[in-house]
């Protein structure tokens, strides 16, 4: 019964995670890209100053950064996450209920300690 209850909750959470996984990974990717480009821009500007390039010199090597990041979550990745999640759920339920499963129903009802 516990395994069934936890399984139903797990399925609902897996569905929510699969639906939210794509947009969240896109958002995190853009956030990281923005931070990397910001710090990289500062670093490249400092390197350009120390390179002593004359006026009009080509500085293409100093301004090439990523402008877009495409993040995808494949169906195989989703299936792997669901499979591993189910394994974790089963192990957690079995470990959590191991003490109860060892006792008989009568001894569970009589045990008041």
C-alpha cells in the first residue's frame, strides 16, 4: 500500500518535472550564459588594454562570445530520470518499511512501546 501511494505521488511529480524541465533548463542556460558573457567581457576588455594594440588594429579575437545557447532535454534523458527516480522510491519505501514488514499484523496492533 505504501509503495502504491508513493508511486502515485511520484508519477504526478515526474509529469510535472518533465513538463517544467525544458523551460527551466532554458532559463538556467540563459542565466549562466549571461553571467559567463558578462565576466568574459570584462576579462577580454582588460586583456585588450594590456595587449597594447594600436588604433584601428583588429581585435576580433577579443570580442567573440556566445550569444545563444540551445538547451534540450531528450526523451532518453527523461526516461532515465524517471527510471532512476522509481528505483530510489522503491528503495526508500522498502528501507522505511523494513521494520514494519518484519512484524506480523497482530504484533503491530499489540505493540504500544
